[in-house]
């Protein structure tokens, strides 16, 4: 096996410059001379025998295809190097360092704050950063190394991702208080077939909701906002179907809704923690996964 003659410091310089898209910005971030960063990256490129960055005069940097892939590998390598150093110092029982997590936008308001509180209580020296987004952006963040783990629904996820089940989120009907079925113990979707629907219109989610019906629902309004859907229902514009339930049935605009179980056999959405398949997790990510398992196991049955 050929020797590789570049250092962790040079890798860190490359990752910072690639992420910021600028040697100048990397110099400011790392508080290192720009010439030192440029020389370090050139050394890495020479050792690998490939060009990683394209230098654009007065327009910063861009990654080559080789550079894009190497950036993912370099991030992982630096993370594992930090974990190794931590283990060597005997700090396994007191985790430190940084952990980047992702969270689906529709899950974050219900779980994220409490999860972060529980994790901080267990591992106060780990600095957590959070990215929110839809499923596609969470997939991208995992696959390019910007996040190590992500809390998402198991809906149309990339094959490169591995999922760790946490809980099931069963769908329910949201009705205005004066609706004829508001006091029912459960509602069949056929009872609502002729009524206007407020569709939570998000990638993947929209297909899930529409697939619950034997025929196409009568969609009156579409919204990408969970709370807007509830407000439209409270205002009498139609009914909706959602999977996460708020602690209060009041809406932002002072209205209220009624939540009724669905009597039909309909599939629940699986809430999972996603990671990249085949990539060894850091101790921090493993600790966060265990915190998630304990958190969801303690929740009331949904």
C-alpha cells in the first residue's frame, strides 16, 4: 500500500475551504495565512494525483467531481479521528465535540426541543447543530456529510440510507368543532368523501395522504404549513388529515379544532433516525440515537 503524505491539519484546511468556497474565507475562519491553506490543499492534491478544487479568479472555489466525493470522505475521516483522540484520552464516558443532526420540518416542532434537552442533560459537553428541511434536503445533508443522523419519516428514502425505527405516527382526522362528526368516536374516510379537504402538501407526504383514499379526495386548499392546515380547518374551510398532534387544539388565530381517530385500516407513518448505510457512527451519534430510543419509548402509545 502506498504511503499517503498529508496531515489531518491539511485535510481540515481543505474541508474548510471547500465548505466556505473561498481561500480567503477559510483563512479568516481558521486564522491561518491564506498561502498556508493554498499550499496545504495543493499538497493533498499532489498526493492523491487528482484536482479537488477549481480556483476561479475573484469568484472563489468550486469542487470537481473528485473533490465532491473526497469532501464527504474527509469529513468522515476527521470525525473519526476526533473520536479516536477522545477515546485515547479516556473520555468515552464524557463525550465532547460537535454533532450535526437533521430534522424533518414537520417533526421538529413536536420533538426537537425535548430531544435536545434530554441529550444535553446526558452529554452537556457535546455541541449540537441542527438542520431542518424536507425529506429530500435531509437525504442530501446525510449523503454529503453535513449531518450524521436525521429524524425523518421513512417515506421514499434513498437506498443509501439506513433507518432505525423509533415510533409510529398514526393519521387522524381534523375537524372544526361544529362538524357533524366532531363528536364521533372514530370516522371512516368514506364519510368525508364528498367534503372539501385541506391537504398538507409536502413532498412525499402529499402522496401518503392521497393514497389513504380509495378515490381522489376533493382537495380545496393545499398548504405546506402544518399550522395553516389546522387554521383552515378551524375556519370551516374543510377537514384535514395529519399525523402529529399538538398539545393544544387551539390554533394560532384563536380558533380550535377537533381530532378524531380514523376507523379504517390505514397505514401509519414510521418515524425513524436515518444514517448513511455502511458508515460507522461516531460515539456522539450513537449516544444521540440511544437518547432518541429512550425518548420515544417513554412517550404514550400513539
